[in-house]
């Protein structure tokens, strides 16, 4: 394999680890740390992915040592061997492989995590055996990269041409003056062109050297225009197009790395978020509602040209828009502590980037082999002299930065005592995400697992308990189940039942659920909530409940029931002992916060509730001869029933689907709800909806598929009939 | 000269032409426009000037950090092209149609009418 390519692979791996670290950290800092930071911190990752070298030479040696320390003693003793075997050949393979293993572990929480040595040997064998294949892979990579880059560039050019062709400059001098005002406010010296193109659906910024803001039309209010101009000019000021292209190029180069696509998505979001934040910082927080309204209005139009990368548009998509609105409303000044913390985190990440990239980079250079040979000894010394200090320090850093993968590496190298201490700390901090990651490193039924389980059980912490039970043997699980049953802890029992797969237990679980339901029904009744037997319908203060929500203290476990006919929304809160603390009506804000995403689905449900569960008739015919009709059974159709065809044929030119009310009568006379479709753009697909009514009289009908022009091959799909209630 | 220019751009061109074909400095243009009751912002003016340069009406030359603008199209050239365009569009190329409209529409003062008559006579003497 080409050394440069290998170096590149290692960059990709360390980049992926950094991306994972940032993604994992996001949930902790999303609303706490400045949006600008969240946007620009990705630059560190991009630089890691693009630049093969570390900032300082001497850092390499230190980093090599640190990593080798991080590897277990067994690995160290194995390490020098393949090196001497393949002295002239590609040493780096053997060195970067363990790195890749740890990344995989972080991803899959692989059980072999504490013993990377066997994988490492296999990989070394594989790579030395497939030297020729390696060369080939390198070429494939290059071919795909150039292909992707050319495609990206041509698509961007055609997009710019599409936009520019329909552009006419804005001649309204008043508007130009307002635009200049916005430019002054943004602090832009070089003027930006302002154009109108009715073909674009939302305002956008195109061109890097000759920037131009394109509006869909000039009929916008003074306020909207001001905000739009500020937003787009801010994009220009921050050189977001350059950033976007940097990301695109990185994605093209690392096309095989799934994490970079995730990164691109994150950056796109972060870009808009931080731009909104920057605009609001300029105009003042009181403008937030109006600015949010402008975002909404800009979204009202649907984009006509789908590929809008490279251009910076005001509205990227609906989901993102929703989040942006929430963020816009929550803009606030960051406290000094947060600013300090941000600084520390940035340093951590940059250090992390250098540290991770350096290790493989150093390894990929044959002349660094010598450093390597000496390092195991040094590493050994360090470990002898000073047991856990460096690892503990690293673990501390990664833990603070919320970086799972790196923390895991450090954790797996700790002794039992240190592991125990960390587990206690994670538990005390309530970091169940970390516990989940770390648990995979612990042995089944180990003392640590038991200890945490005991604690969680005593504290009624269902969520922590559910994490550690995954590392228990069946025997232990059964013992826990007996205990939970004896203590009458339903939540714990249900977790254990889910994990134990046993018929006898299934029956028990059902029984238990019934008991639980009866108990809950009684409990609700005591707090003025009347429910039916199955806990499906609730009444509160003589009103039918629409949304019924019962949340445990730690929010790990909730019970939710929605009744479309209901008129009030009720929320049950529980105290630490799991007793009902209060029953309240939910505020509108709470409903939106909890069910904002589900609203649309709910509407579908309302609609669906007017119909029975649809009857699905699946169609799978290898061949229907020319002029032949195939029958698919008898169905009762009544006025108001909904019929949907979704049938595709692989070969053939035309397909007809429909119903006849009597199979004996002539075809053309009595066919109902029929759809005749011809092949279009190479596809022969019949999708149609009907609602029964005149001239379809209530009665029994036969479903048919007909091949009017030539034979049909591989006819597949379904017909669904939803009977009106 | 197929390019059309907007009203605001024409205002700028008038100031440039008034300079008598000499190159005009940016600051000088801005001052003169402000004096004519058009106190446009710097960015607006630069955008408009850039458009004129792109349309081939002006030539920009950088002198140090200042821009100097020279007209590439004279006022007479612009007027004749615009008139031709106007004749084509409104009178289908017939100049007599335009003149008869000017006279019958009472759009000329007596002095102007005299002047026009003299011009016509001069023209016929030349032939």
C-alpha cells in the first residue's frame, strides 16, 4: 500500500474519532456554549482531516509514548515483533491498526475491547498479504475523489448559471440604500451586489469573489428585507461559502468515511445557528421574535432547484428551521465561566486533534521507526514509575470534554481500583451515557457491575440499572428478578423481564403488568383521575383527557396515552419515591415541547381514525399475458371507502388496475375506480387513490390487473382498501 | 449600446458627462450627486458604478486607493441611441410621427417651434 495513502487513512480515522467526540459532546453544550464556537470548532476537525502533520515535531514523540502507554502491556510485548519482521516494508500498518480498533470499539462497544492484540495480529497479516490489492485500492480512492470533485464543481457551476441567468439587478434606489445600511451595520467594506430572481425560492448568497445576494422578489417588507440582508451579509462577512467548500472538499477526499457526512450535516446546521446568533447579537435580543418571523416567511416558498450547496441560503430545511427558531428565541449572553470553559474545551480539542493525528502520522514515516523502538522501554519505565497518573489525567480531560471514545481508551487501561473509582464518579455525576459506554468494557457479572446495580437498585434509579443489567449473566438476572418481585419494584421487574427470554416468564410478566395496571389505576383514582380498565381512557375533573403523561422523577420512564377525542392535557409528576406528587394541566408550551414533532403524525391518526385498519392486498405476479386480466379476489365496497393502488411492473408498456362488479359482465362496461397507466421515463408504476361514491354502488367487487398493450412482467405492489366507519 | 440603464444610473452618468469627458474621482462624484439632492451611501454608489462599468458605460481606473471613472459613451451617443430605440418602440421608426405628435400635442413653446423650423430649413438647404 502506498505510504501516503496509509497516512491519509490514519488521518481519516483520527478525524472520525474527533467527530465522534464533538457529536457526543454536543448534547452537553448545545445550549450552553456560544453558537460561534460550535460552528468554528469543526475547523479543528477539518484541519485534522486535511493536514497530515502535527503543529510541532517534538509533540510526535510525546504522543507516541502516550499512546503506547495507553496500549496494554501485552500489546507492547507483541508490538516490536512485526516491526522487526517487516523492517523494510510497511511498518506503519501494524502501528495504526490498534488505533483503528479502538475507534471501532467506540462505535460498536465491541466485547473484545480490552484485548486488541489478536485483531492487531490479523490485520498485520492481512495487509502484508494483500500488498497488490492495496495499490489498487489507492487508485480506486483517487478515482472516486476526482469523480466526486468534478461532479460537485459542475453541479455548482450549473447552479450558479441557473441562478445568474434569471437575475436582474435591483434598481430601486431606496432598497439599495437600505441594503447599504445593512452592509454598514454588518461591517462590510466591499459592496455586495443585490439581485432579484423569481426562480429562487428563498434568499441566498452566491459567488465568493463577486458576491451577490439573490432575492426571490422585491415585494418584501422593509423589516424582512433588513433581516434577510443582515443574515446573508453576515454569511458573506464570515466567508461561509469558503468554509462550505472546505467541507465539501473534505467530504470528497474522505468519501469512504461515514462520519464526514455526519459532520457536513452538523456544520450546515451550526452555520445557520451561528449566523442567526451573530445577527441577533448585532440587532439586539428584542428583535428575536421578528427575526424568527422573517425566517418563517422565507420558508413559506418551496425550493425549486434542489442542489443548493455552495450557496448560502436563508432557509436550509424545515426541521432545521424549527430548531433555529427555538435557538433564536433563546439567545442570551454567555457568562464568564462558560467563556472560560469554552476556551479550555477548545484547547482540549486542538490538543486532542494534534495528539490523535500525530500518532499515525509519525508511524507512517519509516524513519520514525527508531523512535518507536525506543519508546516501549520508555513507556514501560513511565508505567513502572508512576502507575496511573498519565492515564488518569487523560481520562479526566476526556471525561470533562465529554469525549466517549477517548475516555474509553483510557478507561480500558486502568486497574480495577481506578475503574471502580471512575464508576462511582460517573454514577454520582449522573452521566448514564458514559456508564453505558464504560459498561461494555466491564466483564459480565464483575464486582463493578454488581456494585453499580446494588446502588441503582437502592436509589430506585431505573435508568442506571437498565444500563448495567446488559452486562449480567442470565443467572444473575434471575436472582435480581426474584429480588425485585419480592420488593414489588415494577419498573425493575419490567426491565429484567425484557432481558430474560422465557415463556414461563412471559406469562408472569403479563400477570405482573396486570397487577401493575390495577395498582396504577388505584393510584390515579386517589389523585382524582378516573381511568378505564386498560388504562386507555382517562377523565380528570370530569373532562376527557387528550394527552395523558406520567413521568418518573428522573424522566427515564414515562407512560403516555393520547386520546384524540379528549379536551384537556394532563401531566402527572412524581417525587423521588415514585409517589404521585401532583396532577396538573399541561401548558401549551409543554405540549409543544413534548409533542411538537408528533403533531403531524397525530393528524394522520385523526384522519385514519375515520377508517378501519386498511385491508392490504399484495400483488406479486411474474407475468400477465398481453390482453389478459388477472383477478385478485372479491371485496365489499361501500360509499366512502378509500382505495389506493401502488403497483409497479418491471416490463411491459401499460397497466390497468380496477374493480368490476361482476366478473361475467363485459370488461369495458362495468369497470370502476380504474386507472390506466403507461410507461413514463422508463418506469411503469400505477399509484392512484380513489374514494368510493357514485357511480360505485355498494356491493361486492372483483379486483383485477389488466395488460392492455403487451405482456407484463414482474408485477409487484399492493392495493389497500380502507373501509369507512 | 443595447444595454439599458436604470434611472439612478442615468443620474450618475449625467454627473460624469457634466465633467466634460474628463475622468471623475469617486469623492467628486459623490459630492456632486449629494449637491443634486441625491446623498447616496458609499456602498450604494459603488454598486451602481460597478454596474455601469459592467455594462460598458464607464471605465474605472485605480489611482492609489482612489477610483477614477471615465465615460466610454458620450451623452450624444446615449441620447441618439435612446431616441432611436424610442422611435422604434413607439412610432415604429417614423420620425415624422414623433414631430407631428410634438406639434399637435402642444408640447413645444413658440421659441422651440421656431428653432425647430430653422433647423428643418437648414437641413433642406444643405440638400
